[in-house]
């Protein structure tokens, strides 16, 4: 074995406070979307380790999947889509199509279908690791846009635009999605007292893996394409809520934010069937009976993580109540940094 330079990266997952769904086409293209989200202390990790045996190996440790190829093999049918999609695009665009033997390893701090933007955060981490490895001239907007293109265009995976930008920039952001695929990220700074109160008031809860998110997104997109009034009106409400949520947050009105979360949750359920289900409804009702002031599902719905706003002195009560019905409930920390990449010395495998 010989010494090599290993490239590592991590990109944060996010909670969607308001506006989720308005980043979908054709709504964003026609009306303009707006999302308020914040990154939390859970990450998608990626590592690139050079090899000297002419092999390419993809590993996703959190799902127990791996695949290995000769450097000249056709990898277009690899089941590890995100690894393959990023590898092919970055090698094509930033290494003249000349393949590199490597082991590409990933893990994510949340299960698939979590609703925390984990898939997009993983793509951002992978893209940024390749950016460092190949000295590609990419800033945060470039990394986010490239991650979006790989997911939505190259791999044709259904979804919106907010997750890639949240992972690339990090922190609390009000993100605008405009016509012609223009995106404006507006970083927001909270006073420290508001930051501490909000962080102390948050509880996340895993409702179970979402098996319907792609179907829900496709249904929303279809309804928007048809001009369905009910879906469009619900999206208008979600966008208005994002603007109002920003105002409440700057004023430190945590109770008002919680009430608006409830309103947004009602509007979100109107965008497509399957956004909620019996388990989500059970956890939501239980939370409201045990101190929560408001909450919603983070992501498209159908499962994944929910989060609740609760007075800090009631947080333990809420966590205990959710855990009593076998839900995994935890506090979270808000983090300000987006994707980070670094290099360390190691050995070839």
C-alpha cells in the first residue's frame, strides 16, 4: 500500500420551515417560489480514496450497498445512482472524460426518504469532493446548480430545488426560485437570543421511511401542470407563509411561528393526496396533546421526519410522549456552515 491524499466532504441536512413545494416546476417558473429553511447538525458524508489497481468502487455504508468495476467498464447501470451520476458528470466535465480509479464512500445521518434533503445533501457532498479533487472552479451556486442538474436532469429523479442550495450554503436561508431557473439565496442572521430560543424549542421525530415522496412530488407537478386551482392556491399559501415566517422569526415570535407551521401543514396536505397518513396524524395529535405549539412534516410528506415547536420547558415531556409510541424523537442544533471539504493523508485500499 502507498500513501495517498484522501478527499473528504460533508454537507448538512435541513429542516423546511415554510414554502416547501413552491420550488417545484412549473409553479416556480410561472409564479416564483420562496422557501425558508435551516440546516441542522446531521450530515451527508463522502470520501474519495485513490486506488492503484485500476478499479472503481462505490460504497454506501448506511444502506449496506457496494459495487465495483474496472476503470473501463460500463457503469451506466450501477444501482448506486447518486455515486454513478456524480462520478460520470464530474469526470466528463472537469477531467476531460479520463476516468480515475478510486473508492467513493458515503454515509448519511438519516435514512432514505427522511424528508431532510438527505439525497440532495449527499449529491452536494459528492460534487464538492470532486471539486476539490479536480480543482474545478465552482462556487456555492455552481455546486448547488450542478447537484440539481445531476439529480433532476441526468438521473431524472423527481424533486424540487431547495435542498441542493440549503446543503451548499448552510445556515438559515430565504431562497427565491424564479423564472428561467434563476435562484437567489438570501442568508438570514438571527439575534443570538432568538437563535437559542428557536433551537431550544425544536424537536424532530422520525415517522417512518417515506415510500411516497417521489409519487407525491410527481402528483403535485402534474396538478400544477394542469393548472389545478386547489393545488395552485395551496402553493400560493405556502409561499405567503414563507414570507410571513421570516417576519415572525426576525421578531422572535416563536409562538407565532408555531401557529403558522400548523397553517402551512394544512395547506401542504391540500397539494396532493398522500402527504399525510395515519401514522403522521397520530404523532401530530400526540405532540399537540403533550406541549407542542405546532409542527409539520419536513419534505414532501408520506413519512420521513416531522418537527415540532415546543416551549423548552416542555421539550422533555414531548420527547417522552413520542418515544412512548416507538417514534425516535430528539432535539437538534442549528448550524451555520454549508458543505465543507478537506484532504487528509491515508493509504490506498
